[in-house]
C-alpha cells in the first residue's frame, strides 16, 4: 500500500493507495487519454478536473489534484524501472505464486546491477494485465532509452540494415532504367515478360535476377518506373478489350437466343402476325431485348402470338438498353483516352527522354578537381585537409572494406558522404553536384555510413586504455599539476535536433520545445571522444543516461581505474571516480570573468575544475561547427540519425589524431579564453539543455540510490 500526503487547510491529509484505488485511477486516466485530454506528457486542466470528479464517484474518495499527480508520477517511475528491468529479453515467464518474473537468480543479479531501483520487483512485480494499463498511460510519452546505442558495444543498431534495404535501389539505377526501355516492336508488360509478334509471352533476356543482387538480401523485389507504367498500360488495354467484348456480345452470331433465330420463329407465325403489320413491327422491337427473346423462344409455340398481342409496350425497357449501350461506349472512350495518354507518357519519358544528369563536370571530375586544387577548397567542401582525406580513404579501404563498385569509385563514395555531413546538403542538391540519381546518392551514403560506424568501435576509445601517463597539457600547466594529475576525461551531454513523425515526438521534446536526442560523451584533454552514447530521448535527464551507461555492461563503458577520475558538472551524481565541483559556489568561467576575483579554496577549485572540464564543451563546439548536418538533420530514420552523430565524432577523432594536427577548427577551440569569449556560452554553446531538464521531476534523484555525496569536500587543494 502506498501513502502520499498533501497539505489541506494547514493539515496534511494522507492518501492511502491500495490495488483497487490504483486500478480505478488507471482506468479513469486511460479514458481521459482516449478522449484527448493528455495532448503531450501531462493532462490538461480540464482533464485533471474530470479525473478528480470521476475518481470521487467511483472510488468514494476525495483526493486533490496534487495527490493524484503524485500517484501518476510514482506509477511512471515504477513503469520505467520495470521496463528497464525486462529490457530486450524475450521469453520471460510470469510466476503466479511469486507474482513476478519467472527467471533464474543469475538473471536477477545481473539485471539488478543495471537497474538497482527495481530491487522490489524481485518479490512483487507488475502483473501482465496491470502492465498493459501502464503501457497505455506512459508508452510514447516517457523516455525509455530503447534506441540508445554506443559504438563501444561492438554492434550497429539492429534496424539499420533493414532501413538500408528499404531505401536503397539497385547498385546501378541508371543502367536499370535503361533496361526498362525496349524496342517498340516488343510491348513491355512486366519486369521480365514480353509479348512477341505472335502474341506469346516469353522471358525477357535483358533483365535477370542477378542484376538486382547487391550483396545484401533484398526485402522486396524492386520494379523500375518503366515496368510499372507499362504494366498499367497493359491493364488499361485489357479493360478496354473486355469492354469491347461485352459490347460486341449484343450482336453475337452463334447465340441460340440471338435476333436471327427469333426473327425466323416470328416468320413462321405469319398467320397470327401479319408481315409488315403494326403488330409485326411491335414484335420486332420487342425482340431487340435479349430477356424477352429468351422468353419468346422458350414458351409454348401455341401461345406466342397471344403473348405478342397482349404484351404491354414498355418504352422504358428500350430506353434502358440504349442507355446501357451508351454507358459502355462512354467507358470505352475514357479508357481509350487514358491508355493513349499513358502510352504517350511512356514514349516521352523512356523512349524520347531528355537526359537529366548531362553536366560535363561529373561528380568524379569535381572531386578530383578538389583534391588536386587549393587546400581551402577541400576544407570547405569535405571539412578536412587533402592529406587527411587521402588517409581516411586508405583506412576505410584497407581496414573496413570500402570497395569501388562497377560504376562509382570509393573516392567518390567518401566525397559524397563528407559533402553531406560537412555542408548539410540535401539529396536533391547532391544529385546536381555529383550527377547521380537520388537513390544512388542515398545508397552510397548508407554504405560509407556503415563503414565509418564500424570504424567508431576502434576510434572512439582512449588512446591509452590503461591511463598510465599524465596528459601533456596537465603535466606542463601549474594550474592543474599536481591536483588534477589523475584526471582521465570529462563527461557531459549535448542535444542534437531529431526529425521524427508527430506521433513519436513527445518523449523527445525537452525544455527547448523541439525534438532532440540527448547524446552523452566522454572526451580526453586532446579534444577526442573516448565514449559516446546516442539515441536517448531529449526529455531524459543527464543523470539517468549517465547511470545507464556506467551500469549496463553491454555498453562496455571504460570505468576509471583506482585513483583515476572523470570530471563532471553539478548535474551528475558524485561518486568514486567521478569528480564534480563544489555546489553553491561560482563555477562557469564567464561567471568568474564578470564578477569579483576568485577567492577561497572552493572557488579556486571550481575555477580550475571548470577550466579543465571546458574541454568537453570546446570539443562539442568543434564538432558542431565542422559538421553542419548536426545543426540541420535530414529526415532519415532515427537509427540512421544516431549513426550520423557517431560518424561525425569518429571522423572528428580521425582528424584530431592525424599526424598533421593543423585543422583550423580545432586550432580555434584549443585556446580556452578565445573560445569562451568568441563562441562558447556556458550552457547554450552546443545546444545542451539546462542541468535539471527531465521528463519528470523525480529522476534527478536517481543517483541517490548509490549513496553518492553532494559535495566535493573530500578533495582538498594544497
């Protein structure tokens, strides 16, 4: 039973929650959600009023909005812990006796190390029926980290390859389009079937299944535009043919109930129906109707004349039949017009077509011109020097199997990739720049993205995994030596805009009001990333992401050795190996520049701490300045967006660690004072949210479960 207290008229009134009251509250909340009274993460004012009123009617209890809101937040916290505990494990059973997950002890021990706040679920879990209600309440509005990914895990996002297969067409799309164009004597019906001069279907020898193999298993067979259009023409022709047959059936020669047969029978009745008499002409009009002919020829011959004489003429039957004939002819005419238009479109587009990619300067020529030209042109277009470009290409080819295809070189593949990352160019712009179709651009971008993402596993890591030496920048600076000689890196998070469908955006929207992904990173004093985790929803608190990274073994976070530590800001929990500043004192460098001189050991420590930890902010600054795509993310799948962030960090490290070390972007940010005075705003330089941002108000205490201290008092300046 849960107990919550709220102050009413100066006295605290406790809200006693049992299973029955909780289920009533959940049912009422779900009804209001279905009515649209929870447009984002919280109920509207009207929604809360209805919940309070309905709860009082059904439960017989009068709880305030604050009490109900507290219960909502408590359930949300439990639901997050339960979902995190279960993770991606499948086949977990339910033990009805213990009323929790039916799993062995070693599973519980390993999972509780990752989610220690789920300890209570070992004795009493959330049953499947109640979990379904909580899913309806919180699914899609609460950050879960289900799409979080760190390259240190050694795997790529599982949805990436499926996304590539759905987006990418054949390796040489331009060649396939030409294969869709055939000689006019052969009427093209489908991708691999034609009709010859004798009207017989035969296999098309020009298109074989082998031409569609790209080294990956295709999710579905790709059909060219010409094949689709010709198939539509065939269907129109078949429909017109069927309509023509239906119309011609009105005068069918061999029909036993046709007009000739009926007239012959009528002629044998010359005594009853005189030839050329009014009755004879009436009978002829009557026999124009097929149903009446059938009846006339089927009845007893003795009463045929009687039927003709006494049949009441119904002009509407004739009119109806004429109307049907006219409708069929009109439909035939429309089909003929549509089919003619389609044939004309096919001819103009695939037979008499004007080339689109006809520039004399091909993409290959342009890239070669860049690499043979002035250094600044390579920096502007590819965001790196020519020497680094060549080195990166060689590494991708020799270590990560980036291969030249039949129609495009590996140099051009890398050029397309870097041009999109560095300039933020859209596919339509790249089509013109590289003289390739949009599908081809997307294909090779995805191929290089995969190679660079695999490269991230090796490159986003400490150069010295044992941290055996003191960084040169600390060893030679009296501000940091010897007090920070055991520093091995700085931790912080930054927000990257995310492009999502409207129904997925809610948990990604933080204080900035736009969907973002919260990216946690660790960097060394050389401004190189040594760990990164992408994919967390923008509403998730930095502390929650940090604890998930260091607790979950699948991310393979490199914990500090004994006596070493990372620097963190006050938004992170302070525990062994993670050193934060003194709270309640000035911390950010601009605060020191604008205010009075530094005084007291706590302010001296905070100033040195902030100065040294600023390396992570300056590193984010370089990253976002160099790679424009991070400021204007295209509408790729979210998995691809996370991989793009990691790819930019990977190339960032490659440039920084290259023997040249003369990159102008890095040089600008190496000087702390210049960077802060010209570019860095203490909290907004790299799009980060305020330190207390979260999807609810309770997650900021997540770190207290481990007994972390809120002070840095154990660290003394000598």
